């Protein structure tokens, strides 16, 4: 809400925290009707995710006091949930892992967590569920931005020459990072040319600038009266990690909604790990896959969709 003071924004966040912790029962002494506290359950989850870890790694990852983390691990060791062996790279450390009993405990907790999380979605339509996931992704991305994200990032409409930059940088980056051949340049140039020939009211192209320099781009093109397609998304490698991709996708989604589309779609290769993670956090979901031979490789092309 525009016009809020800093104090009002702080209070709004605190209000949401109280609502959310109550809603997911984090105020309960025991986690998911188990004998574990929330901190203990987090240790079990992290060990299950990592397979092995040292006590230092666990306390650092979970932001736990090292002494508190050690007490939790000793307690779990006595209960037969965790064991360890000397860490070859550092004889002073122990490499910890879940025992079979610990793994069974994790499986029970994970099943209850899935059931509990699923209950949050009861009563919400599929479209509302996608909106909820998208909002959570936005929170995670905004609060997880690294230091340096206060640099000046500006999104602006297309100017002469921007599509030429988009073609050149897309081809250069994908050739270097994924070894895609010259046919990709033909593909990108054709999409850009088609956009220029139409340039309809319900289509847009944006450039991102970082401290005044070109840093990324994205396009929304009309596929039908109700469906738009997101394309030419790129963040220049030196500019990654600052939230530019987040901003570009959010701008494209906001425009598509305002233009009256009911769905935004895109295609992405399985190789694009970071981009696919970004799409998922923005609320898109995979609705189809096809295996093709394109750009000099055998690729799995995924169709992602977001209902607006």
C-alpha cells in the first residue's frame, strides 16, 4: 500500500507473522503432533536433505546457536536417530547422518508435513492456490536477495536497438553456457522480427538496466485473445543474483493481467535450471513436456503456464 510509513510496514509484517505462525501451528510446543520441537524437526529435515553434515554446517544452515545445535544432536544420538563418523577432511569434526530409525522418523514427519500443508489449500481453487504459491515465492525471493541488491535497477519500455541487443546477448549467452548452435540465432531473430511487425497494444518488450547499463530483457506476445506468451527472458551473466529476473517476470505478469489475458505461458529447456526455479516461484507450473532435437542437442522442452 503506497504511503505507509516504515513503522506501519513493520507492523504489517509482524501482523502477517503472527497470522502465519498461528495458521501453521508453529506456536505449538511439539511439531506436527510429534515429540520434537520445531528446531529438532528442522535438524532432522536438514540431515535428510543433505544425507551427511557436520554440526557446524547444520548450525550455520539453520541459524542455530552452535551449543544449542550440539545439545539437539546429542539428544538425537541417545535416541538412536543420528550417528556419525570422523570427517576425513577435518579430524576434529564428525560427519553426521540419520540412522535407519532416524530416516523412518523423517518419513513420518514428512508425511505429516505434506498432509498439514495440503490442508492449507482446502477450500482454495486451483487458481487461488497458484496465486498463494506465487506470493510465497515473491516473499522468498525478496527477502533472500544478496548484498548489493540495492544497486539501481530500472525496467523501461523498448527503445530502438533493444531487440538487436536481445538477439545478440541471447545467442552469445546460450552458445557459451549450453553450446547451442546457430539455429538458435535464427529462432530468436524470427521471434523478435515477428514482434516488431505486430507491435500490438497488448504486447510489450522491456529492458532492464543496472546502474544505467543494459542488463536483461523480457517480452510478452499475444498468442490468442486470452493467452499471452512470455519470451526472450534473459539476465546478462554479470548482472545475475540481484533480483533482475524476478523484476522482469513480475512486470510481464502484471502487464498480462492488466491487458486482460487469462493465462500466461512460456517454453523452457530442461537445461535452464535457474530460470525454471524462477518460474516456479512466480507461480508458473509445468503442464507439458516434449523431447526434441533442436539447437544441436536433444532437449526436453517444458510448457509452463500461469493462470492470471
